[in-house]
C-alpha cells in the first residue's frame, strides 16, 4: 500500500510539472509583446528584475533612458531626463539656433516697417487735397496685411521657443511733389513695388540661413511666405503698368474709383 501511494504521488507530481511547463510555453507563444526568437527564459527573468522606469523620491534624480531595458538595440541612448531646477525661458525650444531667432526678429521689423510705410501712403491719399479714396483704401488694406504677416512671424517665433524682440521702425522718405511731372499715384505704386521686392529678398536670405543651419522645418515655413510674396510683387507691378497706361489725369481718378469699388483695374 505504501509503495502504491508513493507511485501515485510521483505520478501526480509529474502531471503537475507537465501542466506548468505547458502553461509557460503557451504564455510565451501567445504573449502580446511577442518575445524575439532566441530569447531565453533566463534572459526574461534577468530583465524582469530590472525596472523599466522607477520613480524615486528624489526630485533631482536623473533618468538615463539608455539604461532602461527596452530591448537589445539601445534605441534610447542619449536621452536623459532631469527635472527642471528653475523656470526656463521656454519649454518648447528645440533645435532653434540663435542666428535664426535673430533673423526672424529682423524680418518682423521689416514687415512692420512696410506696414508703416503703407499706412503713411493711406494718410496721403485720404487728404482732402488729394481725394483718391480708392488708393487710400488700397494702401490701408496693404498696411493691415503686412501687420498681420508680422504677427504671424511673431507667433512662429513663440512656437519655436524664441523671444520676440521688437525694434525701431524706419520709414523711407516720401517726396510726392516731383519736378518731372510724375503723378503721386505712380510714385506711390513704384515705391510699393520696391518695398515688396525688398520683402522677398529678406525672405530669401532667411531661407538661405535656414539651409546653412541645416534647418529644413524653418525653410519649409519660409517657403510658404515666399510663394505668396512673388504674387504680391506681380500684382504691384501690374498696378504700376496700369497707371503708366492711363496717365496722370482722369485715368488715375478712374483707377482709384475701380479700386474703391473692388473691381479689377483696367
């Protein structure tokens, strides 16, 4: 009887061991994390003893992700987390070079300067001695558009984690009383054409700077504004050509009237 009981006990132990082995293989085979081929159970046990990420009570403790056991490729090398010791100027600054930051601030000043010049032209054509309300409204809308562009560049500066630094605005000297008989409308539109070309050249310089700094995202952002700027140059050049065709008398008044009504100029 004793021998029979011992045999039954041995059989039960073998069955239990076999069940445990089958269960272990099933979990390994169908686990959602899909262990790589050749990954031994001994390795699994050694990895399980290393915590993937352990938070400590010390707030100043660094976490080197290269030491975290994700896999054998060490894809987190170079990433180290350290809590902030003080309030930073920006938390979103990432690969934003000081030269690009300064160039963007300079261009913000350019957009505000052009806006200021257009606003001065609006003030001239709105005078009672000039009375060209269409041209006054045209330059007022151009001034507002340039101011909106400056604000867009300011927002992009903040997105990149830079600091917006506004600068003094310079306005080109405007001489509307010309001895050669050139109309004030032609003078103003030729000045506007040169301003638009100047803006494009400044955008081009920023794009070149982004290329030198190996900053493709910055270049892509400037590309959008360059595409729109070449169209502004074309539109302003057409206005200059139209004024040259209609002359300095009634034709300028008619052109201003069409601008005021929103109709395309002839």
